[in-house]
C-alpha cells in the first residue's frame, strides 16, 4: 500500500498550518531579527510577509493541480524537471530537520532549561508516536495547542499595550539599514514557512483543488495579524536594543509591562507553541521523505504506508530518529539561519514552477511568482554568512549525491 487516506478538511488544514507557523517566529526568531533590523523590525516583518504571500499563492495553485505528498518536490519535478524537484525536496528535508531540532530545543529550554537536550529528545519521541497513530490525531492535538498559544499571545499583547507601551519605540531610527531589514526578513521567514505543511499533506486532504487554495491564505493571514501585534507589543515595551538581547522576549515584555505573574503562563505557552510547530514539522518532513522514497531518490523502504493507520510510518520513524539525534547536540539559534536558507531555496523552486503554469492551469498573476522567486533568492543570500555557507555546502552535497546516483 503506497496511497494515503484523504481525511483532512479546510479547518483541519488551516489548523495544521497555524500550528506550524504560530510559535516558531514569536518564540525563536523575533530577537535575532531585532538584532539585525533594529527599529526596522516591523519593516522586515512586512517584507517577509510579502514574500510569504507570493510563495503561498504559488504553492496553493500548484498544490491544487498536483494534490500529492511532497509539495514543491512534486511541483519542481513536474514543471521544471527531475533534478529541480529533487533539489527542492532535499532543501526542504535538511532545512526542516534543522527546524524540528530548533523547536524541540525550544520546548526543552522552557520546560527544564538545565536538561533542555533531554527534554527535546523526549518531545520528538512522543510526537513521532502521535503522528504514527494517524493524521487525524495529529490535527486534533494541533488544534488544542493552537488554542492555548493564541490565548497566551493575546494576554501578552493586551498587557503590553495597556501598560508600559511607548509608541515612539515603533518609529524608524538611525540604526535601520536596507541590508539589516532584508536579513531580518530572512530570519523571520523561518516563522512563515509553516503553510508548506498544508501543501505537503496534499494527498491526505479532501477535495484538494478546493481545500488547499482556501486553507493556505487563511492560515497565512491569521498568522501575519498575530505576528504584527506581538512584534509591535514587544518592540513598544522593550525597544529594539533590549528586544535584540532578550533570550525570552515575551516573558521580558510581560515583566517590563508590570505583569510578572504572566511569565509562567508565557513559559507554558512557549512550550505549547514549540510542540505545535514540532508536531506539524515532523508531519511535513516525513511526507516529503515518503514522496522522495516512493520515487527512489531515498531508500524505497521508506515509502511504506501503515495498513491500519494509513500513514507513512517508516518515513515518520526515520525522521523522528534523525531529529532526536540532531536535537541532542544542536544549538537553537544556529539552526534558524540554516533552516531559512534551505526553505527559501525550496520556495524559489516553487515560484519558478508556478511561473510555468498556463492560464488554463489557473496560474497566478505573473508578478506573484516573479516577486516570490526574486525575494527568496535575495533573502537567502542576505542571511548571516555562516548560514549561507553551511546551507550552500549541504545543498551542493545533495546535488552531488543526485549526480552520483543517476550515474550508478
């Protein structure tokens, strides 16, 4: 059995997209982005949102036409050729594996800081087991996590705006530079990339031609509104310099606003947000792994589907093991830039694929994939140089492996 069951409706798909996005940027990428952009943080957020919108539109049109597991791995293969599909899948798997490790370590840092790596590994094991039990169980758990996280973020925003908020902190200062804004946008893009999870689950969505184009923009708009409110609240309370140095920005914003009682609540919300992101990330990486294994770009044994649960159980276990190993040794902040580089290349291929759609295939306006492609490449190469260098090496290694397997 190599076909997955179609069980997800619009609300399920939107929930999985929200679970992938809300939390990652707020609790992991906000501080380094403020360090890059300074008082231009909100401008960087807007740039990231524009690129994300273009990517989401291109991905939605492609996913409706190719409703199979794998996302841009499938689109690149069908529209640009086998190599570009493989490169997209490789970039996604390695980039999102780093994201999984970052989210697992975020759970550990908030739950038990002195044993963060052990908690991270335990979280990966538990959520892999949840995914193994079926996609519907994953959607139910994600819905509960999203509800908790939104409630916590709402409390932080209301508290910040009600006390200690300075409108002057939101104005652009002399610390803003175009390069810094672009670098911040690249780091914040890490937070927006979760809508890819909806596309990579295309083979498990009911009526994908209708469901996916509706679910992706809904999830993206909700996430953008939440991010803008939280970023403005923390920036207004802490200011760009203090926000850039914060290890737990939302906790420090609550303290600065005179609501120290909110700190443990924020800690719980952060752990839940990271759990939600990790749950959906493991889903997306395992589905792309499954699709690549089905096409024999990865070991074919990983393409098996569980006869009872209807999930790619071997791919899920393999991804879970790899993420657990990485989470045991990785550093949170270094994983964010590496992940952003791989995922931006993934979406660059998605936009190039969308450019080839015809009017009869419901292509988006030409400007959307053009802006998306250019934006992805610009943001990818304005990331910190260590992220660019390590990402380029890993992508080149993937391309070399492809050439070797093709030759043999």
